[in-house]
């Protein structure tokens, strides 16, 4: 079974995605620590926002074979440094969230994710059920 670590800014929608893919009700709950849920490893946004916490992300990535960089489609900037993906010697994917929102700009989000070093990018919305089947197919692929 694949194991996926989700990394993204605070509020980018990592936990909502996991809840949705796990068939759970999507309920807002701030992630306070590395959290395991089925095939997913959820991380708090602070681990990405604070570079001193990168080692915690690296440690969490060891047991995973896919790393997903999560970018909010409404965000006008990105906290992923260029080539962030190259820190992980793993299969990397990019997930764009909240494409349902009026202010969303998926092309901009895609540019941020490409700059970070991901090639395979999926656009999603948990509220409108967009891209979730595709994402499921991508992350269950061996
Ligand atoms: N409209 C819309 N809102 C979303 C979507 N996904 C998440 N949200 C909202 O975004 C907010 C933050 O979502 P979370 O899933 O908690 O974000 P997170 O990345 O886990 O945040 P941290 O745990 O703080 O790192 C919540 O209020 C969600 O309801 C989406 O696809 N569309
Ligand atoms: Mg969370």
C-alpha cells in the first residue's frame, strides 16, 4: 500500500482532503502534530512555514513513498521554495485545492507547484467533489 505525506501551508486543505478521501465527514480541525490516518500522513502547515521544522517533515517522509505538495488555488503566493521537492528522494505529486472558489486561480497554483519541483499535478475541490477520483487513482497506483 502506498503511504502519502501531505505538506502544505496552514489552511491549504490537507486535512479536508484526507477526510474526504477516507470517506469521513469533512470537519475543520486544526492539525497540531503529525497525524496518521489510513494511507495518509497529515502534517501541520507550520512544519512547512517554519524552516527550522523541515527536519520533522524529513523524518515523517521516511515511512512514505509519495509526498504530496498541497497548494491552495486562492493563495496569491506560495511557501514552497524553488526545488523544495528535491529534498525528498521520493515520488512527488502536486495537489491544487479549493478550485471551486470564485477567487481560485489554478494556473497560478500550478506554476508554484512546478517551481517547487512537481510535475504530476491534480486540481481538486472537496466541497464540489472535483478531481478526487483522479487523485485517488494517482495515489493508489503502485
Ligand atoms: N471552498 C473550499 N474550502 C475548502 C476546501 N478544502 C478545504 N477547505 C476549507 O479550508 C479550511 C482549512 O482546511 P484544512 O483542511 O483544515 O487545512 P489544513 O491544510 O489541514 O490546515 P492545517 O491543519 O492548519 O495545516 C477549512 O475551513 C476547510 O473547510 C475546498 O476544496 N473548497
Ligand atoms: Mg490540517
